[in-house]
C-alpha cells in the first residue's frame, strides 16, 4: 500500500514539476489530489492525533510566514498590498498548505527553509547570469523536485522518516 501511494505521489509531483516549469502555473485539481494522497500516506505511518498536531503546527508556521511576507511588502511599498500573484503565486501558497501534511514540525522547518534558500540561490544565479529583471520562479515545481528526493530517501534510508526528528535531533 505504501509503495502504491508513493508512486501516486511521485507521479502527481512530477506533473506539478512539468506544469510549473513549463507555464509557471499548476492545475488546481493537483492540490486536492496531493492533499488526499499525503494524508493517506501519513495515516499509514503515524496515528491520526499526531498527524493533526503536526499539520496544525506546520500550518501555523506557514500562516506566520505569509503574514511576515505581507508585513515586509507593506513596509517596503508603504501600502498594504496583496502578495498573491505579485510576489507569490496562488499555486505556491496552496502547495505550501499541502506541505503541512508531509512532515513533522522540525523536518517541515528544515525542508521549507532549506528548499526556499536553495531555490533562491539557484534562481539568483540564473537571474544574475541571464541579466533578466523579472523572472518568475517555479517555486512549487522546484520544491516538488526536492520533495520527490526526500520521499525516495524516506523509503531507501531506514533511519530517515519524514514524521520523526531522530536524525535531526541525533537521538
């Protein structure tokens, strides 16, 4: 069952990668499909109460982050501005919500911050060397590539589990 869900998840994430890199947008129906598949995957690995706690903590991290970005833009632009479709795409934000179901809180923070920093560095170089001012970053697609690697590692490395912080805490 786990292998079937992993295959479905990898297929859905591959579609996100393809669409986001091709057109800088993703189809809306991928979000609920990913959400349901990740919930199914989580329920096979941890109990429901733990899943709800982890997802709630991760959701609060995303909300605080989005509020922080909104505050930063407000201070920078000196007026309250909608960050959707100007700074972040709606698909990216919905993908962040899907990510809240994938990890324990510590693993979520490491993945979320690490992937955003790595993608920023990579696209910073692309923008710098291509001398383009307005380059849209396929954030959900790039994060999907990294998430696919993490999901495969979760299966191949016995000591690694996306819902446990053992490796990070060195327990």
